[in-house]
C-alpha cells in the first residue's frame, strides 16, 4: 500500500487582527444565511471573535491614588494592573503600555 503525500499550499499573507475579525464575522453571517446552527457553531464563532478582540490593545485607565502617583486599571474589567503588564491577568485583555 502506498500513500501520496500532498503538501497544502497555504496563503502566507499576514492579516491584521481587525481583518481576521471581519473575516470571521462574514463567515458567520454566511453560515447563518445557509445553515441551521448545530453543535454550537455560532458560539464558536462568537468565542473566536471575542478572543481576537482581546488581542487588540486598549488604553489603560489611569487613576490618581493618594498613596502612589497613579494606578492603572484594565479598560474591560476595571481590575488594578501593574505598569509592567501588557495583558490583564484577570480577563486577558491586551492593554497599551504606559508611555
């Protein structure tokens, strides 16, 4: 018995996270137009889009603090962040580094 190995050509073009989100949303809309949701396909699309959105850095909230000069808060879950964090350890949101 012999097997042929086929090498798949992959599109190596890199796309932005924003474009990946738009692509997933378009695929989800097309899926919804043509199929009934089974086995949680829409939930999988929603989850993938949510995770990609968390990769887009959002500005931290800066809060004056009498004990410190300031504190940083996550823009999504409002938890206190260390200035060194680039991701919130509580919700996973990417945050912009302070300048």
